[in-house]
């Protein structure tokens, strides 16, 4: 019998991804490349016996999920907790704009401990995200069958940490690209990264 | 006993629905605490299953059941299920 896995996808590339803008709770539509990435993810998963799909409530993730669901012939269920980390005042702004507007924020999060505990101005910290995700993600582990989660870069880092039993400071520096799907085997604490 | 008319039945069911919502919310709150306990135990290398604590929980919940006019065996079964899920969560942390 093969080991149960949970598949972790990120939404396809968006307009704001291209412009390197913080998205968080705000939305930006998928680009043409983003839609193609979603289609490739769907095709990759076609023979993987995905039984349940959960998606973030945010538009870019639902847009991605609609494409994947169509290929897999399974409806995606919205899971509110999968919403991206709230970046507060940073949302809609580019990294260079936020570096100029909030230099103190950047200088206060140099160590990995600070990086996980310091909340974005008017937003969330990684610890806040862990707090809202731990129960629903751990509860998924006792469900039968292969599960696909379609969410976002920052929440996916936290989900990886929870499923792999790793501390947040070990996972927050690993970005997931829009064209990567991470297959996690929670029972043995291993993962495999697929590129589409 | 007179049979409740539809209006009464609807009201009673609405009350049950409201209580069920609170019940599920309370179970979720309980499980969130379980996750925190799991984290603590992991950090201190304490195994998830603590039989002494579990016996205390069962005994006290059975007494509570009797106090509220419930079948204590039924409540023990409910807590067995909660405990089973709690152990899975703690093991997963």
C-alpha cells in the first residue's frame, strides 16, 4: 500500500506576482501563464487519485482551483483558514515601496525568531497563521485518501511545517513557486517537489 | 402529552440547531487546546497518551453526566471519541 500524501499547490501566477506586489487578502487575477500553470498542475494530478480538494477563499486560488477541478472532475471545497497571510498595510504595494515606507519593520525581523513572531503592520505574523491553521490541517491528516490543498506561498510554508512536524523557523525561508506542487507524506515526514 | 404543532417543532429545532453550533464550536476550542498540549508535550518529550490523566477525565465526565441527568456510559463513549481524535492530533503535532 502506498503512503498517504497531501498535495500542496499554490495559485497560478497573478498580475501582482509579476509586479512583485504583496497580495495577502487582496486579490489579483491570474495571468495567461498562471492559467497555464494551473492546467499543468491539473494534468500532473490526473492519475494521482485525488479524492478531496480544498481551496482558499481568495479569488486567485479559486480561479486556479476551477481549472484544476475541471480537469480532475472533482469540486473544490472552500476552507476559510487557507486564506493567505494578512500582510496588512503592505498589501498592494511592491517590496521596494514597503522597504522605503517601513524600514523599522525590516530591521526588526532579521533573525528567524523575529521573522516568525513579528506581525506585518495591521496584519498577521507566521505564528498567527500557525494558530489558525494547526487544527484544520492536523485534522486533515486523519482523513482517508489523497488530498489537494490550493492556497498561497506564505500559508503553504506554515502547512508544510505542520505536516512535516518542523518548526516554523525551518520552513519560512522556503518559497514555493507558482509552478511547483509539493507532495507531503505526513506519516513519514517526507516531501517531494514536483515542477510543472 | 400533546403533540407539538409545526411552529413549536420549528422553534425547538432552531434551539437544537443553535446548541449544536455551540457544541461544535466548543469541540473546536477543545481541540485547539489539545494541539497546544501536543506542542508542549513534544517540546518536553512527553508521550501523547497519559493513562492516569485519561482515567481522571473519564471519571469526572461520568460524574458530570450523572449530575446533568445523562447516561454516564453514553458520555464516556462521547469522550472516548474525543480522546481518540485528540491523540491523533497530538501525535500529528
